[in-house]
């Protein structure tokens, strides 16, 4: 394996990168709609209200209360969403391959500490990474440099030009990492890059393709 300036370090976003957060919300919305005997179109409304997870939870539950007259406590929503999270089996396997090849692997995720850790434990991903940084406990969220520094330091490493950040958010993941001097893989999720140049170093259609890019470009483990 080729590394420049020390151990190769790969930092990953969690939601809609290592785990299918959008799928988890849709499963939750389908269950909620069925429980309330709502029309099928309401699942789409709930997805729009969720804003891909970026709508503040208090605002989301207020919108649900206003539309359906159903009070969903934020903590219950968070717990139920965790129950809906699934992980593609390729993810832990590819993380293990990276680490077996000498990489350090970290997660840098924005969100509430308890909920993000609950997702990691439910999927078992906590056993397949060297370190985790959650914005709530770091005290800053991506794209803030402190998140990337925290992820590296918790691996016993520092950020270098050979550190890779993989994520789906153009601003928080790619923009933040580029500002920190890192190399980037962007999961496009069907979107075009419309956030100026230079764009990400690599664009991937799914997490498996993102792992392929990391391995190919950084000279890491070969793909099976
Ligand atoms: Mg994400």
C-alpha cells in the first residue's frame, strides 16, 4: 500500500453515506402513515417535511402535529428512526478491508450524540471504525474544521493532504474537507455538482463505488 506522509486516514460521514438514512426515514414514514391510516401520498409529504434530515426535529414534529393532530415527541421520533436504520453488508466488510490494509478509519457525523451512537451500535459499525466524532459532543458541526481534526486525533493521527473525506453533503462534507486541505469523495445520490469549482476529487454513485475510489486513488486494497 502506498501512503504519503504516514498512515492513510479515511473519514466518513454517517447519514446517507455509511448508512441509508433516507431509507430509514421512509420506512418510519410508511409505518407512521399506516398507523394513522393516512393516504399513500402522505409518505411523500413526510419526506419533504423531513428535508433529508436537515429540518430541525422540533419543527418537523410541529408540522406533523399541525397536519395530522398527532403529537410525536422528538425523542420518540429519534428512537423510532434508529430502529429503522439498516446498513448494507458491504460497508462493514469494506471498512475492515481498509483497516486490514493499514488505514485508520473514522466517522465524522453531525447530530445528537446519543442518536448517532445508537445508529452506530444498531448497525454494528462502531466495531468497524477506529474513532467517532459527533458534532454535539465536539461542540462544532461539519463544515467546521474542528470536526475533521477531532476525527483524526481520535485515531491518533493528524490531517494531511492524504486524508480522505467521503460524504454526501456538498457543503458540510466536501466543502468542509476541502477547506481543511483534505481529498474528497462525494456520493452524488442522483444530484449534479452545483457548488462551484473545484469540485470533489471523486464522485461516486453509492458507498461501494466510494470505497472503490478510495482504494484506487490512494493505492489501498484492491477491490474484490
Ligand atoms: Mg450525510
